[in-house]
């Protein structure tokens, strides 16, 4: 546990332009009073049903911790991942960590977030000094977008994550990153709330989120139909389940490079809208001006560009090495459930790209210093040299695909045919019979 002194707290507050007295959570009574005022609003796109309002306020008033929003008609079962927000249990240091993060984000977002995101932040001015209380936040989000919060205890499986999205629930954690931390691999409230909430107000982004949920439903409906057809064949059922989850991995990449780490052209400039970027002040600056990463222009309505997203592997342990820049927000609407599903199906059987490379046909805005050549991963694998997990995974997947034979019809759907893998590498690989599970 961090061991900060009062002097540290004062330094953190001073560095971020506020006073420690600003970090004062509201009492339960005051929170309920605000909730009552907010819930009675009728000048909103989704006014709250008076019957639901009474029960909602009663639950908040009784001190019952918030679990999952119940202001709409949908519900979602989170199983073992269900959590609750015990608002009174947050420590002063956790509230201070939130206040510091939001203060730092404000500065970088103002400079680098796109206009639509900044408008969303105005609509959802989240509390600056203290961690938001979920009864009030959930109600405000519902009133503006019909989305609600579902509280979870950790990163949840992709399948459940997209199930929530299909019903307009957004899974949020209750944990706050340690004071003074800029970037975390795992999501916390700083990511889920300070990063994501404003994006719900950008209808193109909210729709893409829901479309991913609907793509999940298509994949699982097809899986279940096929399971019925194989009538209890355990091996076949296991294979069908694995394939469905594999498809979700590719759909997840489209989500990753748009909703989480997407950039967009605005008035001739590259700007951020991805929540993963904007929840990290450091990555916000890096994503636009950093020299390390590639930036590539994308038209999401073009099938070949969509495949570029679905076939790009990535890592979560550090800042991204390639960002995709959407030509404009309107094009995002073209990411319908069917197109997400089709791209995921094709991507599964096509070679992947690593997060560091630039490939034939890319419309390059910036070449980063972290770029590697397309063939480097194969040579490094053969030489037994160290490389990151993304390069290893990609090399092994591709070598297996080429060994087993690739459909030329599928390959032709890339913008340009991928480069041939050097024959010395394929010969070496085929002799060594590496599988996708082999260690580096
Ligand atoms: Fe996220």
C-alpha cells in the first residue's frame, strides 16, 4: 500500500491546481437530495418513469450499494463478476487520486480530444473533486443516452462485455488507481467513468458499442444452432464454443481500435476520441504528438480497412504502437453488426499484422520509431531472439496458416496481397512444427 503523508497530499493537490478541501465527498443525505432533483427532470431525451424513480431513490436512501442500473426495461446477469459500489468505503486518498486524474485529464483533453467528446464532457460534467456516486451517475447517463452502468469486480470476458453492450449496459469497476498513477493495464473508475462516459454522448460511438453487442448475439445464436445440430457430440460442441469465442476476439479488435483507442480527423487535425487514450493523460499527449507510434488513416465503411483493424493484434501493457485515424465520425456508423461479424470471420483465417508494422496499402499519416518491418517477426522467431508477445503470436499464427494453406480468394480481400514469408523461415517452421501454443 502506498504510504503518503499529509504533505504529499498537499503537494498532489497543489500540482493539480486544487485544494484538499475540494476533496470532500457529499453526505448520503445530500447525495439523495441531488438524486431526487435530477430524477425529476423531464427536459431530457429519456425521462425516468415515475414508478421506477421512487424505488430507485428508496434504494439509494436506504444506503443499499449500487449494483446495476434498473431504470430501463432491460436487465443483465453478471454472475460472479457482479460487484457493488460501497461509496462510503472510499478513502480520502482514493478520492484524491480521482481528483488528480480528472484535473490532469482536463488539461490534455482540452487540447487533444475531438469536439464531440468535449461536448459530451460538458453534458456529463462529472464531479471533479470526488469519485462519482453511481446512483446519480447512472441516472444522468440514462436520461441522456438510455445506457446504464453495471458494476463489475474485474475485467470481464469479452462475451459478457458485449452482452452488456447489446442491452445498453456499460460495465464499470469500482476500484480507483493508486494516487499518482497515469496508466493501468486494467480498467478502473478513472478509465471506465472519466474515459468512457463522454463517449456515450457521441451517437456514432454509442451505436458502434451497441453493434458490437449485437454482433456477439449473432455469433452466439449461430453457435447455439450448430450445437443443437451436433446432438451431444462433446468434442464438436467444444470446438464450436472455441470458434465463437475466437470470433469475438476479432470483433474485440475492431472495438479496441475504435471505441478504446480511436482517433479521428477534425478540421485537418488528428484528435482523440478513444476512451482508453483519454483516460490516460500521458497517452493522450503521446497518441497525437508522440514519435514512437504509427498513425494510419482508415475508412471504416471500406471492407478492406475494416479487415486491417480486425487483423491487427495489439498489447495492453504499454501505450499503443499504431493508432487508426477515422476519416470522420459519420463513417463509424457503417460498422453494423453484420459487417463486424463478416470481418471477424475473414480475419480468423487471414494472416495478422503486428501492432508495430505498416503494411501495403496503408494510408500513412505518421511512421513511428517503434515500427518494425513485416518480416522481422519471422526472422526473430527463427533466431530465438526476444520480441514482444504480439510479434510472437502474430508470427506463429501466420506461419501456421501458411503451412495449412491459405485461401487465395480470402487473401485477395486485403487491399494488397501480404508479403510472402521468407522461404527459409517457413522451411524452418515446418520442420520444427511449432503450434500457436508454443512458447517463444
Ligand atoms: Fe474501456
